């Protein structure tokens, strides 16, 4: 599904520290809160260490993660606290600051971290199997671009039922639309489920980026859903 990115791009122009990927991730966290009624949202996100490879010498340094396989691409755990009285803008800026730490520490050895906090590998697997967020700069071309394999036609896609939901997000090539794509067991259900989740995520995102919302308490986000 897609929707207008005008408000999102305006927000990022007025507050240049913010990026579209983090704003949409912030909306996803609120969607989780609305579904669980919990104090925190917990989910995974695909992150890449795009600027620093600690295992690479200066002579072999590269700024393109496509050139290096291995630990430069990871699933990281997002634990987002819901503070009802926090303003929308402060919430988004805090999420952006957290994202900068994700970028810096995307190569973290999760098995070592979990062992030190006495948390089993099973916990990480449960998080990764439940909900993942994936920012895809090339999603527009993948969804709306020319078919890369002219002699092949996709008739049906089936996602393993164990996996909960993967939210792929991106901006259209001309920068006018946000594109959302859903995978996982949710996608195996009727289109009604996909449309319902997509509409709620879209409405939360549109509410966050409205200038009138920036100073409002975060708890008001439920008005965009109901």
C-alpha cells in the first residue's frame, strides 16, 4: 500500500535531524502499543553498519555495505518506551537519537550480549520471529518497477506461518509517496487483515507528521486509529 509523503517530508525539512525511516518506525512502535496496551513496544529491525567496519583496515575500507558480507547487517532489538505525556516531537527526536546508536553498534555480537544479561538465545529468536521492521530504499523499484525476470511470473507467494509480520517500508522514487509492504503470517490471511493493519499504521504515521501534532502528548495518537 502507499500514501502521500508530503507531511513526512515537511517534518524532515523543518527538523533535519529526523529521517523518514525513523518516523515510520516510530509509528510502528505506537501500533504495537495500541495492540498490546503495554508500556513498551518490542520488535526487531534490520540494521546495517554503513559507515564503520571495525574489522576492516583503512586500506580496505569501504562505505558500501553491499561490498562486505557478514556482521555488517544484523537484526537489532528495539525496546521503545511509551510515555503518554511526552510530546510527539520529543518522542521522534528520542527515536532518532536511538537510531544513531543502532547505526553505530549494528555489528554487536548478540549472543555475547544476551549471555551477559542472562537472557537466552530463545528470547532473541522469539522477538525476531514476532515482528520485524525493514527500511528498504529500493522498495519502490521492487514494487512498481519493471519485472526483472521477463520469462517468469509470480502466481502466488506463501510466507512461513511461524513468522509473525515483517513491515517493509520505503519512499517512492519521486519522493511523493510512502510505500508499505507486509510479509509473514499476516500476509497469509485475508486481504482484510493486511488492509486493516496497513491503514492503522498509515493513520498513525500521518498523525505524527502533522504540524498540529508535534506539540501534543503522545497518548493522543489513539485518536488517529479510532
